[in-house]
């Protein structure tokens, strides 16, 4: 009898997520079946993260993936049970229940995606956003040798806290333009550009002198920011590049074994948003 992987996704406005389809592909390759349930917190004004996760655990789920805006809540829920190497990130995007562990496959996925796509040192980086995905991307960039890394966010306290945690610098949002102009790399770690979150955190008029750009948003892949960056001649890593590697790491956390990278990456490419 094949094993059933029982999991889901918690987040706000998650209707365009490809995670279930990615897990379905990997389950099929390993002769497993998938029982996946999306939980859109935006549709429930009474939503309580901790209560929901505990209910899923008691109901026998293998685990649950967590996206915006609940990644910091997920790390708090995991507490001292974050997996080695992610204890200080302050964000988790995958929780497994047997045993209880908090994982950050955004962090590990970004490292793998960067090494596969960019093959260069990041240099100086300007990062828009200090939420859950930034708590993975900024430490990953620093692990890759980036510096200096400068962060801004509408929540100035969040930017300062992330800077203090990682050794990066934080600036007020109104000072971001000069940071953007002087950076080699640009990162959008905000929801802007995602379906339901129109706009861009990095104005097109500031693009041109930089070398590369990354947008954590992958639905759509061609966000306004990356469209502007392409026109300005920057090298790019997309949120979908991160998504594929993140999905493989999440499957490994759930299933207890890693999929074959080459064949899995090729199969997952069929899910690339238009």
C-alpha cells in the first residue's frame, strides 16, 4: 500500500499557489498519494494560527506549509524545535508534526536556487521588506558572502530587528532610493507584485546601474519589478526559481527523503506561472 502524505498550506490569499501541484508531482514519483488542504486565513476573520496548527497536528497531519503573513508565527510555534541551522531566523515556512520540527525551506531553497541560477557573489544588496521571507533571504545572502546588505520596510522596527539579527543595516523607507541606486543586487521581499497585491516596492526609475534582481513573489513570475529589471538589463532570479528548490526541501521534510534534483526540477518547471 502506498503511503499518503497529509499536509496543506496556511496563508492569506493562497489561491494561486502551486505548492499542492508540486507536491503531487513528487509524491507520484515516489509512489505516494497526496492529501492536501489549503487554509486561507484571509477568508476567516476568526482565524487563530496556533489553534489551527494544533488541530492539524492532533488530526494526524504530517505537517503544514506556512506562507505570508504567518511565517514568524510558525517559528514561535516551533520554539526550540527549529532544525539545525535555522534556529536564529525567526521564521519558519514548514512545520512537521512527527516529530515536531520547524523548517525554513525558503532559506535552504534560496541557497540552492542562487547557486544554480546566479553563480556569482551577490555583492552589495538592497532589500525591500523585513517580514517572514526576508528573514530567510537576508541570512542566505550573507551566507553567500553578500555585503553590505541594507533593508527597509514600512515597519521600521521590523527592519531594525532583522538588521540587528543578521548584521545587515536598516534605513528608513524614505532613504531607500539612494540605497537602491548604489546596490549591485536588488531584492523584493514584500508581497507587492503578487496577485492581489498590485504594485512594486522598487521604482523602475531607479533601475539601471545594478547587476541583478530577485523577487520572492512567484505568482506571477513576471512581476512588475522583474519586468522593469529585465528592461534595465539586470540578471534575474525569479520567485519561481526559489519555489522549485523550496518545494523539494519541503517534500524532503514531510517525506523523510530527498527527491532527485535533476529530474524533479525538470518536472516542476511545468508549473511555471504564465
